């Protein structure tokens, strides 16, 4: 390395170090909460998948996707969009971000207000003649600790109810 190049490199390093702390002064780290639930369904993954991705069924098992417009569509590809409303009345769109037919579905919930981030993931795992369904939900939460815990508990309950409704629908019970 030439002397000029070395001096330029050192000078640019000093500038970057001097500017970097100021650049992060207005940033805030936001906690992400991840909740998980799982359940068993007495049907093979292909049957669970076929049932859970049909619009007419979406509105019966997923509390966030009850919008009438969702009943008219099937989840078929990355980029599909569903309307959602969460338990707090926040509305927005759920966008399919990843999908492996019969195995995994991921969606990103985009709230109309844009004041939080939320993602959900469903994984179908064959177990004997049935399917174990895993449901993860992760979201940002800037609430005080007590409220953060209360929200997480409410989400645990919602995930369990969602899986119970999916099971009931697929098994026809």
C-alpha cells in the first residue's frame, strides 16, 4: 500500500468512527416477542394444507383473517394478500412471504398504522398418520414490562384457539 493510500484509509476510518455514533443517536432497539403453540391433527399434512389455505376455510379458523373478502381467495403463492384485523382492532394486510406447499407458510402482517411489525409461521410436520402443526407469531412490543407480559399471554391464548379451530375444521369435529 502506498503512503498516500494508507493516509487516505486512516483518514476515512477516523471520519467513519467520528460520524457513526451520531448516526445512531436517534435509533431505538425495540423488543421482539416470539410465541409458539403446537397441536396435533388427525389428518396428513397434504389434507391439513389443502383445508387451511382455502379462503372459505380461512375465515373460520384464523381470527385475524375473518374479513369477508378473504373467503373468496385461496393462498396459492408468495405475494398473496389477505386482509387482517388483530385482537386490538388493528387492521392491515397479511402478505405471504414464504411458502412450501404442504409444509410451511409464512406471512408478514403489515398494519395500516405501521406502528409495529408482526410475522406468523405455520409448519406442518408429519407424525404417523397425522400432522403436528407448529404456529409461531412474533411481533414488536414497546410496552412496559407488565403490559408486554399481558400481551404475550393473550397471544398464547389466541394461538391455542387458532390451532383448536384449525383442528376442528380439518377433522370435521
